[in-house]
């Protein structure tokens, strides 16, 4: 009989373990996703035996919902100014790169796993894309050059549709005798184009709704934003377009717009994305049986395929799909190494299981092993490699301070959080010399984690975090002043 109290107790225990493991992961240099998976494997039926879980349908459901939330949070945090210059290489990696990776891995899978060509290409499709959850988690807080980080994040946010399309297509080719290849190709363009358009539409709609609606509680704004993410995915997927692409595009639009309760929306989704990431990887860890995973055949097959994927397929895909796109050899080496595999391949590996394919369990176990090796080998060494190749930038400034107006919905005012860079026109100036709008006032300055009370003769320094109270009418003018660069000043 299902015991609700036992389930709640165990769920809380797993969540606490997942949160604590993030602390250990940064200290020992192991990606958190590996520890989440380990927690699931340890408490599963082959470990301590607390939970027996073999429901691929439920794992797929949780995995897809978690990916939607993780992609939404990743899109919110992505700045359009850094993504715009790398749109072309990112999309090339997300399409051409995935196709090349799939083809090379398929040849290896045909020889190593001794399966049919369609099954080999299916395996290549499953592991062909990088994983947004893994990439966002590894790059968060790292001082890797913005162009490289943005390329990897945009690629991982947009390459899932290609992998999903290839996976579903080859499952159909294996299970259904009569398939129209032309319709399958047209289906791909339908998924990409409609997914992009719906993402743009719902991003604009969500931004308008969040800013116009007057909710009684500030805590409802993050929930409202998240509801739009789920709605975007649901409606897009309902018409057989790419829901994941639509969610990421919508999040880009929302995250780069002026939002009511922006800070609350971002922080809520960051915490919720972490929770879903923990839940997803723990459940995927529960789904695998270590006694089946760590067999000689799976280990050898997984090791060979992982090495081919990491050292041959991914580098070839990167070097070919980024020809004449402004990346030097060191940057291409880094992009090759940072092509992390994570939740997406594992979730996709449940598709053949649900379809009842003959070799689905073998595929799942080998894919799982490939993901573990990718996370351990690549995930632990990305910051080190970036440093060795000289591809790091200045340390990222991540504000850890919360300051929010009680009710923006009912007051004609907002508090703006702004991080001062060396090139900003206000840097090295006294507050009294900065021509802010009459309704704007600098309320607080955070400098090296210390609160500085602003006065007229206070000098603004690089790295300062300013909290500025302004009316809604003055907000556009204020942001224009804050974003001015010093070269504009000399030009005048």
C-alpha cells in the first residue's frame, strides 16, 4: 500500500541530499548532476533499496517538465547583447553540428553495438545534442569569455529540437514500415519555424501581461511568468512544433525586457530550476539499475562510444560547423571539449523504451554510461581548460543582495539594480556630477559586499552595485544614461 507519509519523508530527504551535494560538488570539482544521479542510484532498488522505480513514462514526464523549467531559467538569464553576435555559429552547432555528431557516432554504434543501421543512427541521435541543464550549471558563475559561454548556452538551448526530431524520426522508421521521407523533412522545418514564431509571440505576450497586470501579491509574478513558460511548451507541442525551442526563445524575450518584479521572477525561477534539476537527475538515477549498468559489455561499449563522441565526433562537428565564423583554434578546442551530455540524452533514451524497441534497454544503459563519463571527464575540467587556453575573462560580478519595492503594482515607482563597469560613463564620477532624471535617486551602493551610503560627493567605482529608485516614466531615460559608455562622452 502506498504510504504518503513515507513518500513525503523520503522526498524531503532526497531534496536535502541534492541541495547539500551542490556544496560538495564545487569543493571536489565534480558536476552536481553526477552527485544527483548518484543519490538516485544509491537509494534505488540496486542500492539501499528504499525505492523501486522502473517507470520510464513517469521519468520522461518529469524529465520534460524539468527541461522546460531549466531552459526557461537559462533563457531568462541570457543577455541578448551577448547572444546576438553568436546566433549564426550557435544555430550551426545546434543543427549541422548535431547532424555530424549523430552520423559519426552512428557509424561507431553500428560497429560496437552490432545493431541495424537505423538503430545505430537512433543511438547517434540520442547522444547527438549537448544538454542545457548540464551546460547552464557548469558555466554558471564561471569567468569564461562571454562569446564562448553565450555560444555554448545558445547551442544547448536550441539543439534539443534537432535531437528530438532525429530520435522520433528513426523510431518511426524502425517501427513503421510505410514512412514518407519528404513529410519527415517538412516536419523538421515545421517544428523549427513554428517553434521560433510561437516563442517570439508568447515572449512578447508574457512580458506585456506581467507588466500590465496588477496582482495583490508580489509572489504571484514569478508564478505567472512560469505559467507562461509551461503554456508556451504545451501549446507548441500540441501542434507538433518544438516546444523546447519555443520556451527558450520566449525566455530570451522576457529576460531581456523591462519587467515588473524582475528580481523576484529571476530568483524564483533560479531556485525552482535547481529543484527540478535535482528531482530530474535523482529520478533518472533511480531509473537505472547499477547491476545492469556496470556490466562488462555496457562498460566497454559505453567507454568506446564516449571516447569517440568526446574526442572525434564532437571536435569534427565543431570544426566543420564553425568554418569562417571567427573562432580561432583554441576557441574551437574549448567548444569541442565543453559539449556536455546530460539529462537530454537520458530522457531521449526513454523514448525507445516506451516504443518497445528490441535493444532499448541496452541503449538506455550505454547512453547513461556515456553521460556519466562525459560529465565526469569534461564537466570537471572545463574551467581548468579555459584557463590553460587563456579563454577566461574578468571575474563575474554576481549580486547577492535583495532590495525590492513593497508594491510596484500599486506605486508608480521601481528600484533598478545596476552593476557599474569600467566603461560606463558614470564610472569614476561623483554622484552630484551625474545628471540623473529628477525623479531618480540612488538609494544604496554595494561595494565589495559592503553597504555605502550615497552622498553628493560619493564617487562611483567600477564593480559598484547601485540601487536606484525611479518613477516608471523616468525609467527609460535612466537606463539610457546608465548604459552610456565613455567613448560616447569623448565623441561629444
